[in-house]
C-alpha cells in the first residue's frame, strides 16, 4: 500500500522532507564508498605510505626496462638520429624533446610514435604543436589554462594578421590569440578530458589560495602541513613612488638586506628563487646580490614557469598594480613555484586596492601569517605625495631652515643623529 497523505502537506514541507532524505541517502552512499576504500587500503598494507608505493612502482618500471634492454645498446651519433632513426627508436623507445626539434631531429617518414605527450602545452604555440602531432598516432596534451600562454614574437604579428585574413583562419586556430592548449580545447570539443586534481608541490597554505579562488576547490592537496609559523609572508615597503621604469631599488634593498639574510637558516642559496614580472628588475637584482647569494636563481615570471624552489621571493615592482602584474595567470605561476616558503614584497598602497594581489594579502592575514612593514625606510619617503599628511605631522612645530621640505627633512634628520654626538653642531646654508 502506498500512503499519499504525505503529499497533502505544503510544498515547502514536501521539498524539505525530500531534501532531508536525499542528503541522508547521499551520506550513506559516501560512507559505504569510504568503507570500501578503507578495505582496499588494508589489502594494500596501510603501513606503507603513498611515497613507498610510488617508490615501489618506479622500481618495478626500471626493473622491467632493465630486463627488456639488458643487452649493451649501440651508441648513436648526432647524425644517426636522422639517418638511422628506426634503429635509434628501437634502442631508445622513449624520447624527450622540445616541440621544435622533435620533427627535425628524427626521420619519421616511415614510422610514427605510438604516443606523443606534450607537457606545458599552454607554453606551446599552435604551429610547433601541430607539427609535433604530425609524427604520432595518438596524443596526450597536458597543460593548465590558468597558467601563462606562449609569447608571440612582435616581429611577425603583421604577417600573421595578413595570413589570418587571407585564409579566413578560425578564431580557435588564431596563432596570435591562442596557445596550442587553448586551440586544442576550443577546436576539439568532444575530446576526453581529465583534470589532474592531485597537487604535491606546494605547502597546503600556499596552494590553498588559488585552489579556492581559481580552481573551485577541485584540487586534492597531498603536500604536508607541518604547522610552520612563517610559510607565507608579505613585506610592504613604505608608501611612495619607488618604482622607475620597471625597476624598484627599495624592493631590492628589502630582499637583499632583510629577507635573504633571514632565509639562510631555512634554505641554501640554490633552494631560493626570486621572481619578478620585469626583465629590468631581474637584471638589477642579480647585480645587487652578494657573493654568498650568487646561487640564488633570479628570473621573470614567464621564464620561471615549470620550475620550483624550496623558497620563493616575489618582487612585484609596481607602485600601483598594472593589469600585466595582477592577472591570475601571472600570480598563479609566481606563487605556485614555492614548495614550502613564499615571501611577497610589494608597495603598502596595494593592500587597500581591489585586486588579486590584495586578495592574496588578505588571505595571508586570514591564515594568521604576517603582512608587515619593512624596516628599511628613508626620511625622504615623506616627500612623496602619498605621505603628505605624515610629512606635515613630522615637520609641525619644527624649525624650518628652508622653503623646501627636502632641506627641512634633511636638517632634522641630521639633528636626530647628532643627539649622540653633543659636541657637533649643524650649520645650514654655508
């Protein structure tokens, strides 16, 4: 017998009851799934860690390869790669190459690779990506659309625009606006896609920001949180126009005089990396590093994609954020290069903006990490328009020896220093 009295209740009551049953059944199903997974883990011997299982897997692979290729293999010359490609591939069936050279280095007229795997495909341009596809039966395209795309040579833009117009190239295949990954995902809508959800590189708190803000909390984070107190830190320089033509000496001073000395007990120089959006700042940073820090790798965001370091320092350079610096892709690449420690150096005024960088700073504060003012400053910082109120407050009720605030600031700064040297006096305008 079916009792329909339940349907006499109000619509809201019926929906609430059905929702309750739905969630109850869903919880039961998830609990059954968890129990099943736990039983499988027991059968795998839960005393073994995931790292152990990975190590065993790699040993099995290497052992299988050793048994298959136990005979001494022929040594090939550079010329053999093209002249004797078939023999070379028989001896070395797995080849690592760039998309540029894979087509030119081997003669694939009579054979195709079973698979070609193109990694970091957001950095690959359409032309070389398609050429790489031409020598394989099947392809696996690996990349992240939330990371930086390839950079188009400005010298060919006009020529490419002409070709696009003449041959009516579809937007999905536009060399100027699409990376190889973008083009593949737009042109081939029905291809199978898998999200690589497991994340192992970054400390959970470092990747946590981007997981929530840009990856919809879909990443499964397998790195370990050891409750370090200083995983992330933002160091703010005083307000003011410190940047000039993509170069910021104040941020360089903060990095070389404050940050790096404090980091040497956490990581060696080779495990520290410095990332900046601009080539000029990169060159100046390298010039200012002392001999004990020469192993620190300094580079632009675009060049750092694909790398990782134990500790990463980010120098934003800009006084006010440009769209170039604040785009999610730039931040994603910069921040996720750090494995265990991340330090951001930026202008104080950025914290109060509506930007992705400011959101990250607020995320740092929310997680009880430090957003702190740099101890490096100058009396002349008060000359910047952003510090007008502070300048007026400092000079209020002080003797003025000039119509220029710069001279008044210098005069009183010298007086402050000479408090420790009472026998010395100041003579102005001599």
